[in-house]
C-alpha cells in the first residue's frame, strides 16, 4: 500500500481538531486515507503503520510496535495480526470456501508460510519472483505450491493477499495460461471481490488502492478485468481462460 496523504486547503472556518495534537486545525492540513486530519508540521516526526498507513500515535492507533525486522505496526493492526499456524488454518479454510462459491474449485495441495520482511526481500532478490507490493510470493514445483506471506499482517490484509496468491495457484492447477497483465488483473479481481464482501473501512481503503494502482500490470490489469466482470460476469471470464 502506498502512503496517500492529501493536502486540504479549507476556505471555511474549521472548528475541527487535529487528530494528533487535539488543537484546532489551520487552513492547510493533511488528511490520510482513513480521514484523519492533522497539521502538516507533524509529518516530519510521524511514523506510519506499514500495514494500514495510519500515523502511529496514542490518539489515532492507540500506539504501536516495532517488529524485529524494523517494520512499524500500529496497535489496531496488531490486534488482528496473523502470527500463528492455527490462525492460518482457519483463514485457509474460509478462503477455499470463498473461492469455491465463486466457481473457483481449488485443490488443497499448497502450504502457507509466514516469513519476516528480511526473508521476503532476500527471496525476492534471489529469485526475481512475482510479488504483490512485496508482501507475498508463491513458489510451485511438480508436487506442491508454497505461499509465503509477511507475518504480522492484519487479518483482512492477510486474507486479501492470500486470495490473490491462491488465485495464481488455481490458474496453475487448471493449466490456464494467460498473459501477465490478465493473470495479475484476475488475481486482484478475485481479491477485490473478497474485499467488497467484507464491508469495513479497511477493506474499502484496500479496494480503493487496487483501483488507483498506477502499475501497468497490476493496476491496468485489474481495471481491465473489472470491466470484463461488469460486462460479462464471472462465468464468462472463467470460461474464457479455458479456451486459451
Ligand atoms: Zn496537530
Ligand atoms: Zn495499522
Ligand atoms: Zn500476483
């Protein structure tokens, strides 16, 4: 996720208070994607949560943590962060069910592994592997596939990334080969469908960042596939893969 701040110039008198210091906002203020408004001069000393991009502070996020791999994570994300195999097992099951309902039957012959940021970056560098904003990658051989995902991600972000990676595996299991743009676009499309169903503030922010992604593969691919979905529906998209 890219840190997205908007500079607002308000011409009406604002009685609103700064989310960080609780004093009145001036004419110019910054607003983050969560709608927190604050004085521009806080930016210098601010630390943003790696997962949700809110400023880590007592008032906005009830504080936060620094992980051993130097990532900053806010307390709100930490409350639902995925760190244990028992959590993964549950999310894997609900994700398989979610995809099944969409008509994407996936064979459970893949593992989900948690890794820290250093291991992730090393692996990406080593193999020149596929990545989604450097938060996960998938490796397959003849027998099985392994998904590697950053640890400590909040549940909703974790599951949206997992579903993206699982969609790659589903395409592979069915020998559906397409171009990179369509493949990444489709994986994002399935992931976005999950986010739409979640109906939370965080899911709508993640959804917005998928739509606004300027990347020619991920962003353009997603917008292309989303247009196809609106025009033809899931069944036609899936049937089109079969023909390729
Ligand atoms: Zn302030
Ligand atoms: Zn956070
Ligand atoms: Zn991907």
